[in-house]
C-alpha cells in the first residue's frame, strides 16, 4: 500500500510539473506575442491628393502582445481615436499592441501613390498585418472623388457601390484577408458574382459561359476576383486573377492554382508540381503537358489500391512545405520502392523523366565501396550506371559519333544508336535485348549483359551488391 501511495505521489508530481512547464511556455508565448490567433478587420480607405488615407480596425484581438507589421511605404502610422479604448493597447512607438482585455484597436496611416491613380494600377501589400495572426473576416470601404470614374477590385465579394454627389463609394466583405487592391479606369464592371467568383469584364458575359461555371469543382470556397485583362499583372495577390480570355478551362485552372498556392506552401518547386497536386485534389488533370505526362505515368503504373493510398496521402498533406523531395518520399512509401521521380523531373527542363526505382543497396567493386555507382529498376530490367561503373572495371566509357564506346587495352565495344546489334573487336553481334540503354541522357548497362560482356560476377546480400572482376576471381 505504501508503495502504491508513493508511486501515485511521484506520478502526481510529474503531472503537476509538466502542467507547470506547459503553462509557463504558454504564458511566455502570450508575453512575447508568439501565440497564433485569428482576428477580423474593417478597413476604411479614402483616396485623396495622390494617397490612400487608411483607417484599419482590428477586432477580436487576443489577450497577448501582438506585433504590427506596417506596409513598407506606410507614412505616419498612428492611433485612430474611434472611442476612449480604441488605442489603449497601442505602444508608444506604434510597433505592437500590448497585452490587454480590450479586443478592438484602431490605427491609421497613409499610403502615398506617386503621380496619383493610374489606369490598371495594382497596389500591393497595402495594409497592416498582425504577426502570428490570420484575418478570418475582412470588410473594406473605399471612397474616391466623384469625378474619378473607374472600378476598385479586391479578392473579397463586392457588396455594393454607389455614386453620390461628392464621392464614389465601394464596399467589399467576406472571409479571409485582403492584401492587394486593383484600380481600373473606365467601364470595367462586375458581370457575375457567385460564392466563389466575382468576374469583372468590360462587356456582358454569355449565359452559356455562366452555366458552364456552375459545374466547376474548386478546392475551397475562398472567394477570388477574375479580371478580364489582355496584359495581366505578373505578380499579384492569390485572390486577384487576370485572364486575357474568359473560358471555362482558363477560369477553372487559374482559380484552382490560386487556391492551391494559398492553401499549401511550396519550396524549391517547379511550376508543374502544384499542378500535379491540384490534378489529384480535384480529380481532373490540369496544367502543362509535363503535368499531364506525369499524372498519366503514375495512373498507368499504380494499382487501384496504390492509387487510393496516393490520393489519401495527398489529401492529408499538412502545413509543411511541399517540394520534389517530399513528394518522392510519399510516392516511395505508397509504391514501397525508392524513387526520385519528382526530383529527377524537376532537374529535367525538357520533356519528362521516366518513372525509375532505385536499389538502395551499396555497390562495391572488388570490396571497395563505389558511391557514384547506382542501380535502378526500369521496365523489369536491372540497370547499372555505365559512365561511373565501367571505368572501375578497367574501361573508358562515353558517347561518341556512332554510339556509346567502351574500350580497354584489348577489348573494344561499340553500342550503336540503333537497336539490334553491338560491335566487339570489329565484329558485329546481333542482339534481342539492348546491353546499353540510354534513359534521359544517361547511359546504363543491363545486369545480365554486364556479367556476359564485361566478365564480372555479382554477389548480392540484403545491404550490398558486390561486383567482382575476372582478375579478382583468379
């Protein structure tokens, strides 16, 4: 009984200590502003005298220190006195909100626009943001002089606009945040608005096109604005999309790619990698020819069970950055075989690299480890990297005018570009299979031909492949 009491006393001390350290870490996050949180915001913008005068109201703030990140070109950031508590948490140097119970705080600042508003002007990263915070809902009001005629656009749904005697007023509101705003002079108008899309175009859109949009499958319901524009902006907020032509395919692809780039983080990834991921998530191949080739290759190779496991793995991708390496790791787990398919295709600028599998065992030549010799499995064949292996066997090897040449002091081979034969010591020999195979600009020697032509013995174990030359055997 005493033992039991002692055990539970020790256990209670451990739990208490763990809770203490967790609470201490949590409290430290609150003090230093490291705790993640969501907030809502209302932004009032008045364009006057070549600048945007902005009042930004942050709501539902957490009871912790919150660092403010001002726009790079913001001028005169300060408190905006909306009520007696609206600036109570703002630090003297206006760099953060102090820890406190007040959930709403208001600030003001000016964004200069050199030369004033210009047609087709994209104003990027125009608003203040909160470190470790994410805006869950935003409302934006924009007012301009009534003499200035044009259309403001954000990625949020357009609530309404009004032409008054002195000002033109536009209002947007919706889920998520807003970073960029776009201005276009003239008669650009919202032609259609759905829960996911706002389409701005100078002329009315056909009913057939609008009907086709109803059947499109998107990744999420975050609203985006599509602007018909022959000269699209090169860099812009993911919620602003510029299309020269309004077609069902273009809208689907641009919206989905915008959503996937905002939903996932990509690191050191070629442009086609997000397209591959999107193709599986919406279950419809979209993107470049290379993307289509990659998806087609994987679909043709995988069994039904493997494809289901691959689909599930992609659906469960989290917040970690996605790269060719992470995709290869997932694919290797699903196929239960090591592959660098995505990494090799990232390095292949032209065309598509084939799906190869790698034998992970170390390769030894006469008991000496050769780290630059690799073994791959391709279409039922076991292949060794010819350029790196054959020199260790006493040969020079390389591509020449009429094929691939492998030479030693008394053994001379030529493997021509056309299939069906090889030449050994000036004599031609017919073949059914190819001894030397070229895959994506790399040469490989097939395993059975390696033993037959280059007089070696292979010894394999669970962790190594031993290649023994004839001299060593003697």
